[in-house]
């Protein structure tokens, strides 16, 4: 596989994430029903279906990886399209948060047509910082940040130590999974779950869960052979 | 449709769109309903020289907010999916559609998603040269307001703020003054609710939470979020005592205050029961030397099919009273015209 991330790779990543969200729609909604308002699965599914629609309209290949169409095109432009689509279709808190993630990743990626692992790690970091600025959440507040920050950090360290793209993305997915599971005992301090106070402890955060699916989708789409995401594991 | 869900809908995913089509069909004389992005505006928008009021929120709380669009209240409402706040593109389009050159007030209920989406919309509108002032409503005393929560939720005071600010805008008061009034209403209003049943989101197909046949959730939110405590169902006078005490102690309201008492149904409670609650509330307030000089009884900010009610008290002065009494002509509230 290639050691860089292209526009085509981003398209494949988004398609893999859309599939994972669709497969885990009920699971995400059930997690949200416990500490939120029972709409995270359906909102993310609606948003990612719209993203896939956008990709189809842009003439992206149907399946990842195998197209001979070439990968030309700015990575940043596609990331921004994904962000704007999510902002206008997801709603709730997840819309502006995931929208900001991709919009700010798009800004950081700029006009480059392919990004090295190190550059990709910096792009993801810029997006995650955007999410933190928008939602004002810190690590440990029981939010998507608890999955995204460890994933970003794992990706950055993997890039520094010269690991392959596949290894780096799998490491990031594993870190996101760990961060997601670590939200279970936490008391929520942001979002609707914070109204529950102590009663929010003992539940896995739905936003951290969809963020893990996002990192897992990157590993799956760009690092073939990675294990698939399954609900409740 | 999920097993056990009984609703007058076709497909769950079509319910919001079809309801908006119904609103357009029923009230085309007074409202225009725009789809893609979805928003409802008064038929005569934009009104030149008048501050425009835009609000919005998830669907499932009807008549709020679409039912409050019209003369003397909102200029536009942005309905989201059920219990999901609308998106910035809707708010931006609505803001542009109603801007009459005097600026736009965004009335935002304090929920994380609503605040962030309205924030993005205000940034976009300001980029286009429209003056936008957002005011966040957070009147629910059931929720502790601290650094460690998202803050109090916005509930019943939203309806009162939309009415009072709408009247002020009709008098051609400037944006800063209308926004100031909105903050004044929020600062002088407190609310708390109780649920006797859960509600069922159409797309979820099952009740949002489980509540035993003999239980109630005290301090419930308008999306079925849990409140302060779950306990055994009690007679109306005890429930009113608990809700009203929490509200009165919080502001605090004191002997000699004049208030607007708002008893609101959550969607699944008969008006008869709301009047039982109002009767208890009126007696209790009288006993504490607080006089109810205005009232509102009915289902105005609902949570789909949830049974239960909320109480909102607003401390009135002459200015707020006069604005409350001013003419309003919406599908949800109408008097003086």
C-alpha cells in the first residue's frame, strides 16, 4: 500500500465510516439513550449517508482502493466538503463538532494532493483542536475528545518513530478504543449527559464511540487487514 | 415502525417533513414554510425596520417554535429533526429571510447542540453583514448550574421571552433593547417539570426511558432527560408544592411579587389536569403572598407524547406586563387582534 494519504483515500475512509455508522446505528442510539437524548446513531447515519451521496456525485469510485482513476485532487477540498455536509445534515451537538473536525482538517491539509504520515498526523491534530475550541471540552469530560486526543497522540508518535501508515492508523484506532472504554467510569461534564451528574458514570460515551468508529474506519480503509469494528466489543 | 409504538404517522423518517407540509397547508395565509433548508417565516417577512426574532430547536416540542411565528412574536422558526437542534444553514437562511435591516435576535435554548449550531450561524450571518445578537435561555432549576455541567436547560421561559420580545420588536425598539429584554425575562423566570410517562421518539421506536406505572420523574427535561429524582407518584398538590418550592427558592421570589404563572403540558396530559395543577399553584402562591397577575395554561412546549407538566414563574413589572398584553397573532398564541 501507499505511504501517503490522498483524496481517494479520504473518500475510502468516509465510505468505511459511513458503513460502520450504519452498522452501529442502533448501538450508538442505545448508548445515547442511556445518558443523552437517543439520537446520535440516527443523526450520524443521516449525515454520513449525505456524505456518501456527495462522494458519489463527485464521481468518486464506488469501492475503495482499486480504482485506476488516479488520486489527483486536493485532500483539503474533499475534507471541507465532508465538513460542510455534516454541519448541514447532522444537527445536534455532533453536527458542529464533527463538521468542525473535518473543516479544520481541510484547512490544515490545504491544496496538497498527498500527505505523509507525519503531515496527516498534523492535519488530524488541527481538526481535533478545532473540535476542542468549538465544544470547549477537556480530556476526561466524557466526550468524543476522550477518543480523539489519544488517537491523535498515537498517530503523532507513530509518525515520529517512522512507523508505516498502516501501523500508525491501527495504533491510532487502538488508542481511540482505549480512550472510548475509559469514558465508562467518568462523570460527564459537557453536553446533555452532564445533567445526570454522578448518574452518567457507568455508561460509555456515544460521541467517543462514534469517534472510535471513525479512527477504526481509517485503519480499515487505508490499512487492509485491520480487524472490523463490532458493536459492544 | 417499532413494536409497541402507536403514532399517527406514515414512516418515522417522513414525520417531520410531512408535519411541516401540514403546517404549510393549514396556515398558508399566515406562514410560509421553506424546505431544503427547513424554516418557517411569517408571510409578511421581512418587516422593514423591525428587529427580527429567530428561534429554533428540535421538532417534537410543538407548538414551539413554529406555532409562535407571526405578528407580535417570532419572525422565523427553524425546526430540526425530532429532539435534534436545527443546523447553521437553516438558521442562516431564516436569518437572511427575515432581516428587515434592524438586526436579528437569536433566541437559543441552552443545550450544547443548540448553542453551538446557533453560534456557527451567527458567525456566518455576521460574515454577510447582518447584525445578530444571540440570547441563551436557561431557566430550568432542576439542573445544577455549575462549571461541571452544560448549565441549566432552557424550557418554559423561552415561550414567554418570544412573546415579550416579539411585542417589543413590533414597537420598533432597537436590537440591543430587545436583546436586553430577552435577558431580563430569562433572569426573572424559573421553571421545573415532572414526567408521569416517557416519550417515544419516532425514529427510536421505543420509549426514551423506563418509568414504572407508579413512578414519576421530578425535574424532567423536554427531551425526556432525567431530572432530580425518581419517586412514587403523588397527588397534584404535593407535586405542585415540590415544583413551586424549587422555583420560588431559586430566584428567589418573595412576598409582594407579581408573577405570570405558566402551567405547561408536556404533550400527553389532558388540559383538565393542567387546570388542577394551576388551581393548586394559585392557592400555594397566594398563601406565600405572591400575586398571580397573568397566567398561561396549556401545552406550549411539549415533549412529544410525554405525560406531565412544567411550571414556569416570571416575575413581572409594568414593562413586562404591558408587553405580555400586547397583540399577538400566531397559530399557538393569539389575543388582542
